[in-house]
C-alpha cells in the first residue's frame, strides 16, 4: 500500500501521469535559491539551455558566468568564488562535470571543503541517442567516494527543485544528478524532502526496494503489480546517496529480510554499493541489484534502453522474486 505520509500522486498510471524532465527542477531550483540568497551564483560550460541554468541567467544576469567549454576551469573558478563567500552552482553534462573535471572537483572543491554545488545534467542511459560518450553511468560513484561530498539523486522534477534549493543552504560541496528525458512526476509539493532522510513511499513486509532517480517510478509500479500476486514490497526513496540513511535501510532489512537496489547507474560503486555497505556492517540480508552491469551505454530511444539494460518494471519484479527465494 502506498504510504499516505509520502503524499504522492494518487494514480501511478503512466498514461495519466505528467512527464517532465528532472533538469527542469534544477533550473527552477536555481532561480528559487537565487531569490532566497544573493550569494547564489551560477556558472555554466556552454550548456545554459540544456542544463536549464538559462532560467537563472535570465533572472539574475549579473550573477551568471558563462565559462565556455572549459569544465576544469569552471570548477576552479567556482572554488575561488566559494572561498570568498559566494554559493556557486556549476552546471554541465555529468559526463563532463564531474567526468572531465574530477581532479579539480577533488582538489579545489572537496579538499578545501568549499560550498560549490555541482549540477550533473543528462545523467544515465536515458540520454538516449547521444550514446555512450554522453551517458554518464559512473558519476555517483565518482562523487560518493570524495570526502565531504553530499550526493543527491532526486526522483522527479518536483524533488529536483527541492534538492537544488536545499543544496544551496547546507555546508560543503554537493553533487546533484538529473536527467534530460521527460520522466514521471509522482511526488507533490507536500511530499517530505530532507537531505539525508530517506522517504518510505510504499509499505511492505516481503522485500524492500531501495531506489533513487527516475527509476523509482518503475519500482513503485513493480510493487503495485507484485501486490496483485501476493507479494508486498516496501519502496524507499533514497534521494540522498551520501550521507545515506543507514537507519532506514537497517530498519527495512529487519522488517522484510530482503533488499533490492534500483538505480540508473553502474551497479559498482553507486546506490546499490552504498546499501550493501550498510547491510554488511549492520544487518546482512540477501540483496539484488538493478542497474547497469559493467558496460557502457549505447544509442537508442531512452525507454527502450532502460528495458534493454535490465532496468524496467519486469526486471524489478523478477529481481524481487529471486531475492525472496534467497531469504
């Protein structure tokens, strides 16, 4: 049963649900954060329209800096601005930031613990026709391993806006991951969001599905379909991959005895690995992993790729049944 405290949309039918890209939430969040605090500035690497940082540029042109195709320079300029009291957001495709400029993020931002907020756009396999070079599937692991870095992976456009605003007002560096493809809008303005606090979107006693990003919608649909087969799955929105909500994960493992992680990212090093680390140290239970399995992406239509790479509703349901057998 959908958890009423989650305050989600009442109907999960994709034919009726609104579809909006999470990058739009990032763009709206930038403007909202800029309205709240004049220290907020935005830097972009020649992708203002794609990352939706254009909306901030239009509202606050004096606080927007176009760096050009120079992601390494963008990170170091932002670090300097943060060191002198600004709250900089840097925006690019995730394949380039944090992909190309990882060393600068590590050394000038994370090591110095300055409050630069890194927006990674067009992340995941759902970039589609752009192909493997632009489909960032390693960015969560790159950012999660950095000391002092908070990692946020919002599940829809509304949560992406909340995450962007919240990121502006917490200490230290933050990575926010979002996508290009239109995806299901299933949270609401009233859905609780707090960095570091997972949301229980659905109650269940047989298995816990822990996900992040737009694939959380697939997890909810899978759980509703499994309910008709007599399997009740808990669904947890782990929008904060770091610091992960260990308490929620341990509690879910104790209540259900089996866990599945769901993410649009390499299985190695992402949310699934973070969940496994928590379980291994505290309460080991059988776990299955939904994600990309040690391969690069390829060109194709976004939702066809989700299915081909084993991240669809059918794949989640099969993983649930496998993990329950291992209990």
